[in-house]
């Protein structure tokens, strides 16, 4: 399971910022097979030097979130770098990390199936390499948020819908 954290975050935001149980989510997507591991790819938020109070809070929240992801069984977090160009922030190395992991595990025969949560065409070469190694590749995507080339390159595809995600929602007890 290879999860593009930024992509999944946008999907969940589009559905109303759904709070999901990541372990249940990964297990649900690995239909009828044992999940070797789920890899979650992201970047830590930007902090200026010295950081503002808002940046400190945002960073602490992200750190706590990733700490909790790391504690889940068979979950790994892979961090890229956040880059700023002309006031715009963008993730760097995240796609490369995800692609390298997919190709390496495929060619090392560690996996027979790969499940991707992403929509970026940057993954097409890695998907093709994984397929050449004999791996079946399935992509989970949001309608209208997947590049046609990635859609076509994958063996199987399944749309992530609010209905599908409803089975892995994490409900918090409200305390009066």
C-alpha cells in the first residue's frame, strides 16, 4: 500500500474533511490479501526561522499525526522535503520516494500486488516497471483527480467515494 498523503488529504477534504481510521482504510483497500506494509508519503509543514506561533502549532499537529501513523501496525512514514519558490510551497522527493519503493519492492519480489492512493502521472514509469516485474497494480483515486496516463497504466482502478470511505470513519466520543 503506497499512500500519497497530500493526495489523500485533498480527497478527504473534498468529502468534508472526513476523519478516517488509517489502519482500517489500508486494510479495506488491500481487498482479500494480506497487507505487507502501508507507506505514507508526505512532508512536514514549513517553519520559518524563527517560526511563528501558527507555524509551531501546524508543525506540532503534523508531528503528532505522523507519530500516530507510525504507531499503527505495518505502517511506515516516508518524508520528503518542502520547498518554497516565489512564495509557493511544493513537496519535493515525495513522488521519487514512492516510485523508488514501488519499483524496488516489485523487482525484489517482496510484493505481488501494489495498491496506490494517488492521481499523479509522475508514477506512470514506476507503475510500468512494477508491472514488468510481475506485480499487479491497483490505483484508488477520486473522480476527476487522476491523470489519464496513470489510470491507463494501472491494472485495476477503483474510485474512492464518500460512501466507500464511510466504512472507515473514525468517530470521536463527544464529552459534555
